[in-house]
C-alpha cells in the first residue's frame, strides 16, 4: 500500500498494486512462430559486406560486381551457411572471393589470372556459383 500523509500520497514512494493487479506497459501480439520471427529478424539486411582489404583488392584488380553478381554471391554464401561452412571460397564469373560466412564479410577477391597461381588456406568449403 502507498504511503499517505494528510490524505495525499507521499512522492518518491512506489505505488503498491493490489494482489493480482498487473500493469502492462506494452501489449504483445503473437503473429507467428518465434523461430520464424527470429529468422526474419536475423535475415533482415543480410547483404554482404566487403572488408577494406577486399575493397582495395577489387579496385586494384578492376573487379566490379553487378547487382546480379552480388545476388549470386549472397546466394552462394547462403548455401555455404546451410552446410555449416565458416570460411568459404566462392568462384564465379572468372572471379574468386574468400568470405567469412558468419559475418557475411568478403575478406579478399581475386581475378582469374591470380586464381591459377594461388593456394587457398583457412577455408572449410568452396562454392562454384555459375
């Protein structure tokens, strides 16, 4: 019960609710399965990010991605993620990308000439996205 002095509540003291009375600040609407909602929130804005290193490599190697290539790259990362891959090599359109799947971050990029002479390390999967 709230403290009262001269028939007025004393300020600074929390009001006590009667037993069983519940104060709701926000209403909750249940619109779907929790897992579906979580997947939607986690998937929102899941576009690929490009690290500064990869951006520099792409500029020096004259690798420019079209919107459709970005979509293919993102879909390749989705496939790698579905298989549990953590670091993947994606080969597409005479280009190669090493990508951190969990962060959806392009780590580095190579053109076709560099692919022939390179050994790719620290990857646990590869996706060919043609």
